């Protein structure tokens, strides 16, 4: 067993365990913190795959900005715990069985179709170069880059308009 | 090096755990976090193939997906705050105003 396989297995177990803990924990704050753990594990996997810029963007944007936004909203609304009253009693066990079935089916399909011949490349310098990525973003992909900036602007304005408060929800 | 199918299997597991979260949880904020988990699994697949084919374009694509996800989260959480103001809860089972 090579060292990179050991590293990958540790990170994979960490990521899956954090995801499961996120699903199972009753407290929303714990869910958010477990999700941050999952994001950091995935970011380290990106590093081992030779994508350092994406890995650090993952940590700053996902584990940083987005999850802080989540935690902010959770704390603003109050860490909620709901009672166990369930309008559809049969829905939960069926969802668990079908979801686990989907996981097994997906992994089986992958392992049988893709096989283990395709190998990943070591994280070489040519693959990891942030300068080349920047040239790509501002050269070949200038138009999509500008479009995402407009999407972000629209989202920021939309968030402000939606949460503006004042007279609009008095009418409700 | 490691077969890429291991990375893809991890992505599949994370994606379907996200699906399970959407199906199982009643708290709308946790459902949103499960959506982020699914975004992440998709990003992992893209980065894996970026590595396998030695193409940088996939990394640019992941950057775009991250910014779009950030926009989506901003709008979604604004909607959560709005729903909380009207209903006093973010329980998914109580969001049934549109039920015919």
C-alpha cells in the first residue's frame, strides 16, 4: 500500500464520517461544523490531486465565507431543534433504504464500468501552476468570468431586497 | 498512483449522502448544507478528471461553480430568513402554503 493511498484513505474516511455526522447530528450548529470538516478534508484531497489554487479557494470560499454565512443565519434564527412528529411515518425508513441502495448501486456501477486501470497523476508543478490558471481565467474564459461576476452582483442585490424587511411583510 | 475510480467512488458516496440529507432532514438549513455537499462531490469529480487528463480547464470550471454556489447560498439563506419571519420556523413540513 503506497503512501498516497494511505493519505487518500484517511481523508476519504474523514470526509465520509464528517458527512454522516452532519446528517445525524440534531444540533444545526454541529451540522455546520461537521460540514466545514468535510470541506477541509476535500480541500486536502484537491491538494493531493495537484490543484492547490482550487484547494485554497475551497477553504476560503466554502469553509470560510459560505459556512460563516450559514452559521450567522443559524445563530440569527436560533439553533433549532424540531420535535419528532412526522406527518409521513413511512417516508423516513423508505428514504434510508433507497438512499443506501443508490450509494451501493453508484459505487458498483463505477467499479464495474471504470475499472482500476485509469490512474491519477502525481501533483506535478505543471498541473498545479496558479499562474496558468489565472491566464486561463482571464484569457480563454473571460466571458464566463464576467458572467459569474454579474450573477454574484444579482445575488447580493437579491439577498438585500429579500431581507429588507419594513412594510413588505406587514402586509402578509 | 491511485486509480481515479477511488476518487469517483468517494464523490458518489458524498453525493448520495447529500441526497439522503435532502430526503431525511426536516430543517431547511441542513437541507441547504446537503446541497453544498452535492456541489462538492461534483467538484471532486471535475478535479479528478482535471488531474487525469492534465487539463487546467477543469480547475477554471470549479472556480465558476464555487462562485455560483456562493450566489446560490446567499439567495437561499435570504429566503430562509424571509420564511422564518413569516412562519416563525424553518421546518420543511410547515412550508405547505402552495399545497393545492
